[in-house]
C-alpha cells in the first residue's frame, strides 16, 4: 500500500520559492562568493607582503592605486561593450585574467612589477564587473533590485568573511603566505568556470527591443510582478506608460549623478583602508590573526543584513538608508583614531559595516533606476569608474598622510565621505524620494 505523500513543510517551501525566485542570478551570486573567498584570503596580508618586498609607505599608495586606476579607464569601455555584445564571455575573460595577475606577484617581485600587475588585475576586474552588474539589473524587476543587489553584496561579504580563515589555515598547512596568492588565483578560475557553465543570456541588450511575456512565470512571494522564466536577463522590458515617462533617456541624470557622488566617498574609504588598515592595527600591537579577524567582521553585517536592507528600501524608499549608511562609516572613521587597544576596532567595524550594508544595495538600486533602457552595463561601468576616482585619490594620499601620522588618513576619509553624502542628497533631490516606492522619480 502506498504511503500518502507528505506536503513539504513551510521551511522547505520557502527555500524552494527563494531558489525559484532568484534562479536567473543565482549562478552569478555563487561565482561572486567564490571570487571574494580568494580576495578575502589575500586582502589582510597584501600590504604586509608588499612592504616586506621593498615597498615603502609612499610607493605602497601607488601600488594600491594601480588597481582602481585601471578600472577607472576600463569600466566605461567594457560597460559599453557589455551592452553591445554577450556578457558571459566578458565575465569569464575578466575572472581568468584576474586570477593570473593575482598569482604573478609571487614570481615577479619589486615595486615596478607590483604596480604593473595590480594595474592588469584591475583591468581584468573592469572587464568583469560592469557585465555582471548589468546582468543583475536586467534580470530583476525594478521593485526588487535593492534586494537583488543586497544579495550580490552578501555573496561578496560571505567570501570576505570566510576568506581570511581559509587563507590562514592554508598558509599554516602549506607553507606560508604564498598559499593565499595561489588560493586567490584558483578561486577566480573556479568562478570563471561556474559562469561559463551556468549563467545563461540571450540576445545582446542593444539588439533586443522586445521580450517574451505570458509564457509561464515565477511569482515573487508578495512581489508586485513576476520574473518571466522565458525572458533572457540581457533583454530588459521596454517601458510603457508611466514607466516610460520616468525612465531616463540619457546617462546624464540626477539619479545616476547622485549615486556616483556617494560612491566616490565609499570608494575613498576602500582605498584608504587598503593602504593603512593592516599597518594601523599592527602599530597598535595587533597580530596578523587579529588583522584577518577585522576583515572577516567587516563582512558579517553585510552578509547578514544587506539583502534585508535592500528589500526594505525597495518597499519604503531609499532615502533613510542612504543617509544613515553614509553617516555610519564617516563617524566610525573618526572613532578609530581614539582607540589604543586594537581589539576595540572590532565593535566599531560592525557599526561601520552595518552602514555599508544599508548603503551599497540602495546605491545600486539608484543606479538601476537611473539607467536608460538597454544601457544598464554602460551605466554600471560609469558608476564603477567614477567610484574608483575616490579609491585612487585615497590610495595616493593615504600613503603620504600616513607617513606623517597614521591617523591622518582616517580624518581625510571622514571629511570626504560627509562631503559626498551632502552632495549626493543635493543632486538627487526629490528624485531620490521616489526610488523604492513602486515608481522611479524623474531623472
């Protein structure tokens, strides 16, 4: 006698619904996690490795700046290319290149070699990132993009959270710091393979002018409209009616400019911390283990809260998350300079990272709202390249400031972040109030 089948419990149904909901971008999220696993293993030891091989403070800033400088040049170009050709090959090529140039500092040692290799790694990343973010933009409806990019940030920070542990264990088991460079390269190669095998796209965006609808869809739980299973991610819907009236027709619009300004401030933080953070903590007496722990702790709030903040911003508006997310890093940047025990950095990091967990998904949602139809990767490329201006400026200036006083870069970052937040709110104006409320404000 056949046993009656038991209906799946609520938890199982929720997992199945979640997987079905995000299936168009899930392979890319997994690949992003793998990339950042390798990056997270390398990040805490990279400045220490460079300084151990003859790089002084001022030159370290140049080495760190080479990566975003290459992105500054490359992202607009490859973003435009991603909108006019297939995105998957670009994502694969970018990850393969990043893996190669992440490994080579073990073989090519010296300030000149480090600068060149960091630049080539940045150029490889510039090939990958606009294509990936444009893919996510076109694969999700406007009212769920904050949550989608929250998941994207969570995937990155999940890798950053676990990466230092993998790097530390591998270095202890396989003979030192060289392991983390090899591990980072292998992670990029694995991500390239996952994208090549699992990410699917249709006709390039610039050539697509219509979508297939009404052929069976997956409903978002509680969402206002479905993702069409048969619509390719690289084929955005042509806006009609009210949506067409609020969709920007030019890349020069308030929403994109507002996101760019605040992205400059956020990337100024990244450039500053890449140069001085490990050295700042070691100056307070921290060991490599504590340095690695701080990088992991930065990833924890973003991993846990970024999707939720993105989902709430999709439903209630981005403005509160923009303001609080911009203020938290600026305030903690100043507070770091008052600590004498390096262990006190950990709770401050949790506050700072919670700010970025709010800020990052809403910035991506604003960029998506400010992207003209068929130009999502181009907009993402411009957004990313403009943000690297902050990274480059921070990388170059932080080395000089740290040579005078290791705390000066923190004050510089706080001032820049506050100025960018004020400028972003002024430029965005009323348009920001409408993003995430079921409609997009006029550009």
